C-alpha cells in the first residue's frame, strides 16, 4: 500500500517511509494478499486519496453505501438484516462484487447488525424491527431528553458517574439497576472499603451481570464487522471509512438534550452548553482517533445533523457549532485521519464558513446542498461526495438516474471537482435494483 | 403597537426578542397581580408571535427561536387560560382547519410540531394526530374534523410510499376533492409531490403557512 508523506505525494510502495518522515495519513491496516486483488485495491484506493489530496484521479470514483436497502436487495426483512450476522455479511459481499464500486461502506454490515446487542441491553433510544416498528421497517431514533436541562453541572462535574448512574439506566432497560450504584468521588480509605458494599445491591448486581452479557454480544458483533472488513479487502475493495463519529454539537443535541432541549438551551443554558461542547470535543476527539487506529483506516465518517441552513442562524452556527467541530477535525487531521463529514440536508449557507479547513485533508459529503455550488466554493479545499437525490433514486427511472449521474460527472468532476459519486446518504432503502444498476453503469460511462 | 400601553409594548418586545425571564415576569405580573384581562395578554402574545414569524421569514430567526417562542407562549397560556371567565365568544375567528400527522411507518415529529405551532399562531385551527398514523385513522379523523387542508409529514424515504398510499386512499374514499393536501419533511421535493399526488409541498413551516393562507384566500 502506498504511504503518503506529509507533502501529500505518493511514495513507491517498495520504498519504506523514513522514520523521520513527517506524518501523513494513517495507512490502511488491511491489504489483500493476492496480486490481482492487491492491484485492484491499490488502484481504487489511489483514486480516493487523489480526490482527498485534490489531484485528478484516473477516473471519477464511486462509492457503495447502503443500510436497509440491503433488505430489499437480498429479499429479506429488516429484522433478518439486523439479527443474521452471517446472512448480512454475505449479502453485503454480494453487493460489493455486483456493483464493483471503488470504496465500499463497512456500514452495510455494521449499521445493520445491531439487533442482538440492542436486544440484550433493552435499548431505549431506537425503535427497531420487532421492537416498536414492523419487521420490514428500518430503525428509528427516538428524540428525547436523555439528560435534563438542570443536569449540565452534574454531567460536567463527574461525566463517568453521570454515564453510569443516569445515562446508561435511561438508554438501556438492562442497566436500570446501575442507578443505585455508589457514588465514588469523595470515597477514600475505610470509607471507600465500606462504601463498595453498594455494588452488592440486587439491582446493581443484576445490571452488572447484564452489562457483561451486552459486552459479550457487542464483542461478537465487532468480530463479524472485522471479518467483513477482511473479506472485503481480500476481494480488492477498500472500505470507504474505518468508522464514524459525531460533532460535539450533535453529540449533545441528539444523544443527551434532544431537539427541543438543545434549541432552547441556546438561550437558557448558553454558558453551560458551551462548556459541555468544549469538554465533549476533547472526549470525542480522543475516542475518534483511538477507534480509527483500531480500525486501521484513516477516513472517519461524521454524519452532521444540526448544521443545516434552516436549523440555526449563521451567528449561532459560528458560535455553537463550528468552533469545537473545526478544532476536532484539525486534531483528527494532525493524527493522520481524513474527516468525512456528511453535511445533511441543505448547508448552502454554511459553505464559506466550513471551507476554513486545511486544503487536501477532508472529504465533504453533501446530502441536499447543490453540488455545483459546493464545487465552486470548496473545490480547491476538500474532496466532495454525493449526491443523487433520494426522490430520484426511489421514484425515478433508470434513464433519469443515468442523466443525473451524467450531470454530476460533467458539471462537477470534469470541471475539476474531486467528486466521489454516491447518493445523498447512500442508497435509499426503497431504491429499485434497476436504478442502482443504472447508477453504477453511468458512473463508469461518464466518469472516465 | 400604537394602541398599546408602555407595559404592553414592552411585553411584546421582550417576547419577540427571546427575553424569556423578563417577558414571563411581566406577563405573570399583569395576569396575577394587576389582574389584567387574560384575553388581552394572549392577544399581545399573538402580536409578538407575528413578529417572530416575520423574523423567521426574513431569515433572522431559525428553529431555536420558533421552539423557544412556542414554549414561552405555552407558559403564559397556562397562567392566562384558567383566568378566562368568558366562553369562546372572545375567540378570534379562525382562518381554516388543518389536520396534520406523520404518515405510517415514520415516527418523526420535530418538523410536524413546528408546522403545527406556526399554523396555530397564524390563526388556523390545527388538529395534530401524531406520528405513524395509519391510513384508516386519517380517514376517520378527516370525517370527524372536516379539515380544509390535510398536512402529511414524513422524514424517511419510506414516507414517499406511505404518502402515496394515504392520498390514494382519500381518492378511493371519495373525499379527495374536499380538502387540499400539503406534504413536507426532510427529503420532500417536487418529484415526491408528483409521485404522491399531493397538491403542494413545503420545505419549512413558513411555506406551510403560506400554502394554507393561499388556499383559504387570505392575503399574506
């Protein structure tokens, strides 16, 4: 696998990187063993890295990303997709080979096979097939206050304690008993020795046992994800990302305060919120770098939920959203990672602000933002990814899909935009197979 | 605002400027200590919400302000409404009835709730029938409520088919011509409007209000 030096040039694969070379991107840990797969892998990966480094690749790369579309593809239920580790892996490998994309999302397995682990923890933040929604429906997040307006101080003072005694019991029924766990900060010497008896409370005991079971299931799930990554690589397909993370703002808004809570906190809890965003930035950056290193892949997908134009003013975006997220991306870049935020909905009004990032280090994936305008504003700063519209993919004809791919190829890629072609957010769940085939055929037809 | 006292003007201004603590303090003082007419206080709230809506349309305010405005209004309403002695005589005449719900299979409601709130403060009667609403329930509610406009909301791509199916069922039930249909949600565009057979789509709460106003023949 070519290693990249700090200047962004590709060294010959045979030349070992000098120990003193400035750090480049984290190399991918997994590589194929057979020569033909290795050659295909290298050519595909080079295409993507060329885009990241703002060089023109030999042709427009195309990505394969899907979640519950895999159920339609395989003729199985969403429920099967979530619970059948082996079956889901097989389906994803079949899709990878059929559509022959340049990069393939591990999320095709990883985002789906949560069923057994969610079940073990009696997870409360999602409704999923057989648990709140029908067996043929995708899972859906429940927007709630998982941290209350008056709990900022407690969370900031003792984050781990808050996770254990408040957060875990709220998001997992199996962890209810952790609410009775003893409070550790302040305990010392004999007070600590005697205080540990709190762990023997029946509720705590049961919750700890459940925690072990959940951990074991999560370990099994992780093993299947690792196996999928290896098998994908052996076939010559690089992963589109090693994992994912969230921005500090989305972390607080989505998973702690909920939409209403977060929006009103901008006025009611401004100082505390800014403090928590800064703390969360540090936690998330470390977690993200650790996870990327463990996954052995430089690209990190970051779905961006609360940045869209309609969701807050430019002033609020610059004050609450962008500073901590920008710093997080800078720290990721310094660690050799390639941040890949997926800017959901329409972020046209943010383009100038989010362009303030070092050139040649990120992939910006856009959902509804006009890609032509994104190329104009950001074409010399970041690689682009996206963005065939969900309505076109699900309700259009193969001819219309072909025309849409051609439009992006001609007006973005062939005009100098470093575009990785994809749908707005991967393949929509309901996309007819003929439209998917039309998309990949058109990518080859117009991407050269 | 010319016919307002200084205090009334101040309340409107504080609410419109998102000064929650000060606004609630004045509203509570007017209602509980000075025994001002609760109907008048609610009217002042509506005036403030008009300003909020205009600032939203002008791109000065965004979702956080709509949500906070809604919560301030709820808090004042909770104090004012028990003090209203009269029946509904004093109620302003509503512009029309809107029935709104998230189509079956979809549990998202943030956008729908904001549309409901904006229609309400803009003078519409709104009945919100929740999320994951089966076709049958839409039909029952329409028969009961007799809306002028039906709003179908959905965030997921699966909502395209649910909307199409729901509208087709209105056709089969012979009620399609009795009301207008608007759709909205994260992925909705003109392609989806055509696919579902809706009369119009909107990308935000202000567009929903504009659509309803136009259909009811109200000048903007």
